[in-house]
């Protein structure tokens, strides 16, 4: 399904984007930021808002599908599953999972009302409203009955949650015994011993965290991530870095395909072009990207 971003924006939107990008003191919450960004995305066919997983992908749309597939495979998504997708953006991954894995039902929760409205329209246009039930709601206070879903999936969104640990405890509550949680997430890398590199790491993490409303409570590395999941009552916890398949190939793609930026507001385009002058090593110096999986202890009913 192809969606075109509207290029008619009010003066207020231009000013708010300017403030969000350039004011180091602004502190907007995630739903405000996503409402401001609207349907701007670097994809050309859909409206994915993730960075993609680049092993075979030649373009950003396929890389985003690849990331959705990676999460689904890690979750062993199948026909019997009741799935809960938190932070679903515009619903692209739900349409992908429905098409490729045909789970029994997908329920989505997203905190940004403007995205929920558009995602619901897209699902309704395909007459999939019964199978893909997209709702406004928060991953940290879910209106979902305990023990009612088989899989909880969070595709590039858990870094926003206030807090990620509150989400872990909600995910454990709503999962059936034996159910599985899979997350694709952005976290800081452990700090280097070298002062220059450490400064670069701190600066790049701060930039991303302040632009994308990442609470300080969520700024911990892979080891701490695994410990917190275990402490929340999960077992079979795995936290795997996939940063080499995300940041550098995305950066290279954007450097070599300037047309991918054409759907963005001119200010965003300018900021991205500036970032693309530097190497991926510099721009993403402080960032890890992890694929996380864990099980709620118990027996899976067959
Ligand atoms: C980077 S976007 C990713 C969207 C989508 N998963 C994708 O890959 O295209 C992050 C999403 O998380 C949602 N979000 C942020 N905080 C949330 C919360 N507390 N509960 C539910 N959704 C949230 C945002 O509204 C947004 O849709």
C-alpha cells in the first residue's frame, strides 16, 4: 500500500520541527514527536519507522520487512498465536506478519493517536479489521487480560517506554505460561576506555536520547538488559547485538540513495545530510542495536 506524505504543513508545524531539531533543551514526549513527524518516512512503499535489518536487503522497504521477519522468526510466530504488538507505528509489520505467518489474531497497542487512526484505516481498507485489532494504549499499562497472549513483540520502540522495566512486567503479566517476548531495541554501548571515543559515545547517545524521548532509566547496556529481564521473571533470556547489520548498512544506503530522503521535511533532510557527511562509526558511536528474546516460565499448551 503506497501512502504519500502531505507537504502542506502549518507554520506551527515548521516551527515545532525547528525547535525539536535544534533546541537542545526541548523535552517532547514520544507521541508529540511522532505526531509532529506525521507520515514522514524514508521508505517508499510503506510507512515503517524502523532502521531495518540489512543482510539481503537492497532497499529500505525490504530492510524493514527483514527486521519484521527477524523478530517473527525469533518469536517462532505461527498459526496458533495470539500476538500482542506494542508500539506498532503505522501497522506495517502487522500487515507483514499477517501475510507471511497468518497468526490467529494480532492486537496492537500504540500511544500515538494519529498513527493509530491511520493504521486502522489501512487495515480496514484490506478488510483485516477482525484479524488485526489496532488500539490506542500504552505498553506500560496494557488494557489486556492476564495470560491471554502467546507472543509479545516490540519492534524498535521499547527504548521510549516509561519505563522499559514496567513494560517487562506488563509483558510477563499478559503472556501465557511458556509465552515468548521478542524485542528489537536501541541501547547504549558500554563506554570505551579511550577518552575521545568515550566522548563520541556519550555525545551520540545523548543526541539520540534527547531527540527521541528516551528516558534516562532506559539507558543501560546489554548485560544490564539481560539482568533486568531475568529479575522481571523471564527465563531463556538472550540479548544479541545486531548493530553491524543495522547502522552501517543503513548509513551506506542513505549515502548512496539521496532520493530516499525526498519524503522528509526539508529541515530533517538537511539534518540527515549533515549526519551522512560523517562515517557510520562516528554517527552511531554510542549506540548498540539488540535483538532480545525471553520466555515466561511455564508449559506451552499444545
Ligand atoms: C520508532 S517507532 C516504530 C514503529 C514500528 N514498530 C515500526 O517498526 O515501524 C516507535 C513507536 O513506538 C510507539 N510508542 C512509544 N511509546 C509507547 C508506549 N508507551 N506504548 C505504546 N507505544 C509506544 C510510538 O508511537 C511509535 O509508533
